[in-house]
C-alpha cells in the first residue's frame, strides 16, 4: 500500500475505537461549583512537535519553506524570537515543561527516566481548576498512562520515530492499537475527535496537549507529497553548514544524518506538521471555539542538521536551543506581536496558567510572561540557563558526541563550559551563525568572568550540583 493511500484510513473505524478511551473522569473540583467557577475560562491547546528548530519556518529564516499555518498563527497572535529550550533533549524538556521545575528538582536528568506522578503538573493544575484535560501523542516521560499526571483523557503513542504504520496508541482499556497512516495525522484525528466531544460541553473548558513526533528522525519518511515540494537546491543551507557536510554520505547514527536527503526530509516533515496545525485551527473555526481558545504551537528542542558539522541536539548552539513559540487568543493577545524576550521552557507552565486565569502552582520556579502576551510589559530576564546533564541514555550512550555542559543564553551572548574547562563564547549580535569563538580572546576576559559569575548563580537557583571549572 502506498504512503498516500495509508493516509486514507478507515476514519470511522479508527475514531470509533478512539472514542472508547475518552470517558470523562471525575475532577478535583466539586461538580456543583464547576460551571460557575469555569464559565468564562478559555480553552487551552498546547500543540508541540519534536525537534523543530525556530530557524526552520517561512517567516523566520527559511523563506523557501512552506509553513503557511504557522505563519498565520504567528500573525494572529504573538511569536517569541528567543524561546529557549533550556535542556534540548526530549524527556528532560518535557519534564521541565510539565512541572515548571529544573531537572535536579524533579529528577528527569536524561531520557528514559520516568517523571514521578507525585509531581505537580500542568494537567493537575488545569484539572484542579475545573478543566477537562487530555494528552494525545508522544509522551516520553515513562509509562503508558497520563491519568496519574492530571489528564482525564490519555492517548499515549509509542514507537513514533517510524512515522508510517508502526506506531501504537494505548487506550484506557483493551490492547494497544496500530492504525495505518502517518502518525502525526492519526494523532490529529484523535485531537479533532476530542474537540468534537468537548464542544458539546460548553460549560466546562478543556486543556489539551497534542504532541506530534515529526520532524524528529526518521528524516526519510515524510509524506511523499511534502517531499516532492522540495527538489534539490530549493531549500537554503545555513551559513554554518560546511560544504563537505552537505555532500557527504549519511552516517549510520542519527547525529550523522545531515546530507541533502535528510535535510529535505526534515523540512518536508515540518511542512506536514504545518498541515496538522492547520487542521486544528480549521476545526476550532468550524466548532466556533476559536475566540475562546488559547492555541500554542511550540517544540521541545531544535536540531543541528549539519551546522558546525553536527547533527542532533544536546548542544548550546542556536539551532539546538531556539524553538518556535506562537500563541493566539483573539481579543486578548494582540495580533501581530513579536517578542525578543528571553522566554524558556521553565516559564511555560506559570505563563499558561496565569494567561488562562488560574493561579500557577507554588512549585513553579519560572516566570509568568502572560503580561507580555496580553500586549503589556513583563519579565525581562537577562539570561536563560542551558544544560546537558547526562547522555547515558542518548543514542550511542556515552559515545554520543555531544558534550556535557552548562551555559547561559543572554540577549546577546551564548556562553558554555565543559566540566573541566571553558568551551565557548559567541556574540550572537555580531556573529549570528556562531562561527567565531571568543572563549580565548583576551579582550573578552571581563565578559567571560561576568558570565561565569551569573552562571554560578543560576546553577545554585536550579539546585544543580555541577561544579564550574576553575
């Protein structure tokens, strides 16, 4: 069966099976007061992909890439040009996102480490405020159920790195299902079914997290029609990708897959995710939910894709740490805003809670940026903390080429250290592709010392035991 025909799955059979897992669980708030308490609260959708870097959108730094729905979402609300993935690895990012706490505070310091259900989470915060909550898609925080983390509806998918026909989702009851098709489309089908279900309950708002796997590798299996949009040479390489990296055969490891077929496939996946985002936007319009729904699009981290001769993530470079963050709420978030404030993963939980009008849990250690989203002034942090704590569970384990590091991304500079010595200092204003390392420049000595002191302070705040080199 062709990939195109795989997309034409038996929709009724698939959605009937999905619907069986969508029973509404009891919420923390009492039923008698729920309607009055939540009557004016907005719905919230947090849609995020895996490994989508900020640079790879048509309205940022790749005009040849087709991302019309991401462009539309940004134009209808606010987009952050300095949204930092504090720990650019799947599970650690997701644990920070879900708890608003740093890795050593909640324990997820690498992939394959489960998040404790004892943690206060986004799901629990919205559930306690009277929301119906749902998690659909890639989880990557341990286990196969999202209910212990505050989600009434749990449709977790596994085996998602092969994007066609091999992924499974896990309903509340019964065996896991393995439908045919592109897994991002199948996840969106479930999300749209959930929106249909919730639209009939106008008294109770919903909070849905939708987690797509693409453009994460496999980079060679995007929808064929998306790949066909990008003949060789149609997409521009970044200036910091050496010519030999562009031309060499693909390596066996994920971090070596940076040649043209992978570069094209990665971006074809991005365009496919753009279509899925567009489907969510169209459904909100069709159901009359757009005006009272906060819609977010983001990603957990970026990818190097040959920049600095590197692949994968787990790096302090811009391609690894900068991610999309676009938010729309008509009538509340002024349209057409762009913010260059340093906004990090650590800030998402308090910002979403406060934007929706619920108190952020006291466990959150990030800042509330909702005043900026509403068109006012808000936090203006001088830096965001960067880290790569462990690679024991990375592809290749300790042989993974990404080094362990700690660092800072300020509005102008990127600074990072290894465990035993300084590593890099880049002036992103004058050197946007980070090609001139100033770490040994005598003229930068005072700046290095200042950044080192600031990094030491941020590590203490994060309860991170990393010891800075002398």
